[in-house]
């Protein structure tokens, strides 16, 4: 019965491409593993070759960094100017307290909303509810 079992195992390995007898069947399976590994290595070489060919020029990098830096500084400057404008707006303490109690928000959030709406309580409340 052991011989019959061996025959069945050999028949199962033949569809995988071994195509031979007992010792060839084991050798065929061992030969498949390195081929799979080699194909992965070839793929890896193609990817790394592409990355190695592409170089970053320092002048392009410096230009991009300066553009990003300029944009950030402009945005920060605009934000500071907006904060200065909002700080000039006068708000009433009663309006601030009303928004804080009705909307159940912090003093800073209520003050910010009032300042953004130039002290108009109705507009601030409408914006906070939407």
C-alpha cells in the first residue's frame, strides 16, 4: 500500500510542472522556488533602476522650498492682519454672556464669533446655529 501512496503523490506533483519520476519530482519543486524568487528580484531591480535614474536637481528643490516658504509667510501675515482687525472690534459684555449661555460655548469661541460678525449678536447666533 505504501507504493500506491507514493504513486498518488507523484501524480499530484506532475500537474505542477515536475514531469518526472520520484527524484525528479522533488527536484522540480525545488527548481520552482528559486525561479519565483528570481522573478521577484528582477522586478525589484527594475524598480530600483528607475529610481536611480531619476535625480533631483538642487536648484529645483531650492525653488520649490522658497515658494512653499513664501506661501506660508504670506498666509501667516494675512492671519495676523485678520486677528488685528478682529481685535479692534468692540463687543458688549452682555452680548458675550448671552452667546455663552445660550449656545453653551466657551468665552473664547463666543468672543471670536462676535468679533467676526462685527459685534452683531443676531448674525453671530445664526452662524453658530448653522
